[in-house]
């Protein structure tokens, strides 16, 4: 009897977990929504786009983006609204500005530094005599 009550309670709770699907008037509108949601970052997950996230805030933001699209707002207006509300962090590709310059330049600088370190080591080793390493191994420490 106890199992039956538990099973009945679980079955009655299932509709509460259902997510109301977003309705679009055309496939183009749905593509636009998916593209836009893919360009926006989930503020809770941080490594997922708004389209991929299952967080409650992501559901709310998707609904808000959908409503703004239906109201006739452009992609840029929607992005501007979200940036004003949440900052540049909401974008997967933040604009190049003074405060985001490090994000854009750091990968190139680190790659260049790595190439320079490897080139320096290769050049230094090529300048050593071929038997320089063998002579050091043959010498016994004096005690």
C-alpha cells in the first residue's frame, strides 16, 4: 500500500516537471531563436550556452528572449538589453574593449611565449657539442 501511494504521488508530480515548449510562427523564427540562444551564456552554468543549459535561470532567460522576439525586437536590441542587465559576461564573444583586451590577447601571447621557449631550448641544445652530455655522465664525482 505504501508503495502504491508513493508511486501515485510521483505520477502526480510529473506534470509539474514538464517545461512549457516555446512556440514559433515559422522555422526561420525558431532558427533565429536557436542562433541567439547559442550566442548567449548561461549565467549559472557559465560553460554552457543559454540553449544548452537546464538551469532555472536559463529557462527564464529563454522565455524572455522568446517574448522579446515576438514583440518585434531585433537581435541587437535583445543582446543590448541582456548586456545592460547582466554585463558583457552574458555574451560568449564579448566585444573587444579595454576591459576585455586581456581575454582576446592572452591566448596569442601565451602561444608566442611557448614558441619562443621551445625555439630557445632547441637552439641552445644544437649549439652544444655532440658528446658534451656523454662526458658529464662518464665523470665520477670526486670524494
